[in-house]
């Protein structure tokens, strides 16, 4: 069973890492994320604070609450659904803390190391360290920039995995090539396990897309036949692109919360529906 000190020990061991000193493309945290969600995350130097938090929990032997996330607003939504939010002023070591610098949506995340009353001491990825940006560092953060704090259920045993029935999809919330082939079979489109040519700007709306998703620069995206077929079925605009409108229509069709993000709950419901057809 993982406890808060396990997370903090792993986090402290990463202090000083810099994406600029990484001999490989992207970041070590993005490359780990890419093993489950697509190669783009591994090779791209995107802001990696959320993937850093995801990596910490996996490294310590525990899933990050609500599932992997690479986009702060999505992580907040998932953790809220799990009922983990606490008053920010009551933050404890090991809590996950989100920040908002400009009064919009959350744009940064880390873990709480200490609550000093007037401020938090944190460990964060993709921040400044000894004058270098893009690093893992210990930081002092004041309350005005803290927007949300969540407390993982440390010490709880992991739920036993449920085997999938023979011949069906594993309902795990990660929509990859196997799920895509099943969707293609149900929709009557060619079964290659690929959702082709999606706009890269829409990637944030599909955080639980796994293998088999092709992302292209917006001007080069051409869409997917199976997404177009699915859009027709659920009454969405049949343009072949999966964005927030299609995600909400999918969520309405599946009977889950309509927030526009195809996260673990939505993808699990979609896999369950496919298993029934």
C-alpha cells in the first residue's frame, strides 16, 4: 500500500531533472506517458507538469487519482468526480495541488510537501530550478495562485482487476487499437484499428485515447470514416473529427456526465456499449 511519503520520496529524487539536459527527445515523463497514450507525448516537448504527477504515482506503485492526465482541467474534473477535493488551506503532504496563474483554467500542478500556514512548499515538474526552466524543483507557493487541492486515498489496497469475458474488450477506460477495431466492426467501416487524421488541437478533449489515434496539424487533418459513422449514429455533425461537441454527444448517448472530455469514465462506458453490440 502506497502512503504519502512514498510519493514525496520519489518526487524529491527527481529534483534537478531538466528537459534541456535530457539526451532523448521530449521528457522522461512524457515518454512514459506515451507508452499508454501515443508516441506524440514522448517526442513532443509539451508542458509536462501533469505527466510528471502521473509518473510519480505510477513510480510509487499507485495510479494517479482519476487516471493518467496530461491536462490540468481534465485532472481536476476526474478527481472531483472521485470525491477527493479538500479545502486548500487544509492541504497536507502528499496532496495534489493545482495552480491558476491568470484567472482562467488551471495551468500547473504539483504535489504538496509541506503546509507552512502562510504558504505551501511543493515539488513540481516543468518549473524553474536555479534559473533554468523546464525543470523539476522544490517551490514556495502562496495561496492566491492555488485553485484546487485533492487528497489521494493513500493506504487503500488496489482493487482486483476484473478479467474480461472471452471475445470482448477489456473495460479499462483506455481506448486503443482493439477498441477502435471493435468500433469499426460495429459501424461497418474498414477494420484497421486506426482513427485517422484528427486535429492535434482536439487531443486535449480525448485524454484517454491510447494506441491507434493519428494526430495531424489542424490544416492537414482529414478526419476518420469510423468517427463520421459514429457521429451519424449519435446525431453529431458528421465531419469525421472528434472534438468537444462529438464527445458531449457521445456522453449523452452513453448516459454519462457531459463535460466534453473523453476520459476514463466516458471511454469505459463506450467500451461497455461496444461489448454489448
